[in-house]
C-alpha cells in the first residue's frame, strides 16, 4: 500500500474540507481497503458490510476537520472512526447470545489447525459465518484489543457474558477451520 507523506495528507484533507472531489477520491482510495476489511470482518454478509462502509465514510468526511495531521496517523484515525461506527451499530441492536451448555470446552483441545494451509479469505469467511454475538465479541477482543469490560460497556452486556461468548466463538471457529482443513486434506488424497 502506498503511504502518503504528511504534506500530501495535509493537502488532501484541506481539499476534502473545501469539497474538492479529486481530494475526496484520493482520501477514499487511500483508506477504503482498510475500512472495507474492517466492515467485512464484523458483518456476516456483504450488504451489511457495505451499509456500515457507507456509514463510516459519512462520519469520516464529517469529522475530517477534527483530524490533526501533525499528531496522528490518517489510517489509524480512519480505523478508529470505522470501529466506532461499527460499535455504535451493534450497540443499537440486540446480539444473539447463546447459552453456556451448547459447546463443550473440552473440544477446544482436540482441534489442531495448520494455519499455513489456510488463506486469509477462508478465515474471514468462517469469522463472518459465526453467530453475531460470537463474531462481534471475537473481533472486538482479538482484532481491536478490547478487554471484556470495554466490550461489555459497548454492547450493554456483562463481562462474564463477553468472556463466555469469546470462549465459544474461539471453539466454534477452531472447529470450523479444522473441518475446512480436513476437507481440503481429504480432497488431495481422493
């Protein structure tokens, strides 16, 4: 990915604030891959990801006057706005939380996945296929380095619910990736 210099960022931001379409396009081109990958990770389908993507860009362009190019990383700032937009969206809707007895904790020890064989898109697809509560909490904890107190606060759940949903998300994801790896391994020998 091409990195912009501080002076290029400053020019682009000033152009965006002056409604210069070329500058808006440059900002979009520079940041859109990061924004979309974040939205895709949190959403179970492309339509929801696109909706959040559009919502994030509305907030990004509205907040651009608050970005200080001398003190911050533009991609990092855009990521924070995107994340906050996603969290706001999920805090407004009720996530499906599953009872503790649905998945056995012991199963976690039995699944071994060769991560070198799996591709990023396959892992993303399996994350997207997790139930909403599992997927959102897994993303918040693993990719956004949030602790359970912060997750609980954003989603309006208890810390213990956050912990249990994360544990179950990890178990289910390992199981799905293990099955994916096994299916690929079996195909190569049949």
